[in-house]
C-alpha cells in the first residue's frame, strides 16, 4: 500500500550549512508518528522543506500518496493534501475563523454545502463553535490556537498532517486537551507527523512509532520505550549508546543575551 508520506535520501542546506542529511522516513496512512530531537537537529527544517519554503537547496525525494512533491509549488503541495500546523499560529484580525474555513475548503475543492456541514460538525467535535465568528487566532489561549489548527485540518481532511511543536508553550491541561484532539483526528486516510522536544505529550497519546532526529538524520526508531530512554538519560545518553559523535564546540563563545535573540526553532 502507498504510504501517506515517504521520504527518501532527503538532504537540505541553506547558506552553505547542511541541516538535513540523507534522511529517510515513511508514514503509513492511519498512523501517528512522533519525531523527537534536540534544538537545532533539523525537525522544523524538515517541515519547511516538505511544505516548500524557499531558499533551501534540496536533494532526494518526498511523496504524498505516492506523488512527488519537492518539485511542486507550495499551493499545489497543499492541494495534494499536505498541511502543517504551526508552532506559533499567526493572528489574522478581521478574518473570521468560519469564513476562513469556507474559503480554505473551496481551495481544496470541497463544495460549499459540504464545507459548511464539515465546519459545523468539526467545530462541535473540537469545541470550536464559539470561535467561528472570531478573528482567526485572535484573543485565543495557546491551547485554543493549537486546537483550532487541528479543527482546521479535520475540516480540510489532508493526507498528511505536519504538527510542528504542537505542545510548545502549553500548560499541562492544554497539552492533554491538544493530545486528545490529535487522537480524535486519527483516520485511515491520514498520516500524522508530530514534532516535539519533550515526551510529556506522549503521556496523553500513543503514537504508532517514535523517531529520534539528531544532526539532520533519523538515528533511531522505536516505541514508547524510546521516549522513556530519552526521559531518563536525554539525547546525550542516546548519542553515547549509538556512538554518535558530539558536535564540535569550537568557535566564538556566545554571550548569554544571544540565546534570547536567536530563533532556535527555525532550524
């Protein structure tokens, strides 16, 4: 059976810096896979490359439902069924969520009457009905924004959902609510890639497979036991077990203030 998402030998660089290195990964339809890794390991870059962000030099292959996407523009990748939820959803004042969903559904080729039915049905399922007349992501809590993105995906019915840091910035209650929403989104016609730094979200949902990304490559895959290993010993312990060399620390010493001005989640 054709996989929802199949990545083969994917490498990517920007500005002469190699970020993804011969990465291969397969996400079957009907499954939720978690990708874990330290800051700077390439997790968000993987999302950027798959969705078509400009400026990356890319080689390799990535298919959605068997169709190559790396040669397609951003909008065609979305129409093919590849959608991403964002770590920091953008506020769009003046554009109501309900109206936005009808327009987005039209772009996906969903007839207006069916789109309205989906919006009503999924808004009730994900407790988003009261937000339909509000501006998109405006005056919403972190958990509400993340749940809104999952609601949007449920309406649009993608083939592949990329959840980039879906638990970022959420308190424990919000993590549980978002986890429940991800489980609700499961479908035999959908493959889910959930990117996260922490294992806490795995307390509330059960991915079919866990992958660890270090230095731009998938270095280990497994089940819940892999997350438990990371919880206990961290990524450095996994490096030691797999014999992965630590990155060089040569170079200029960074000032403490630089850690607050950098954007580490953009790589």
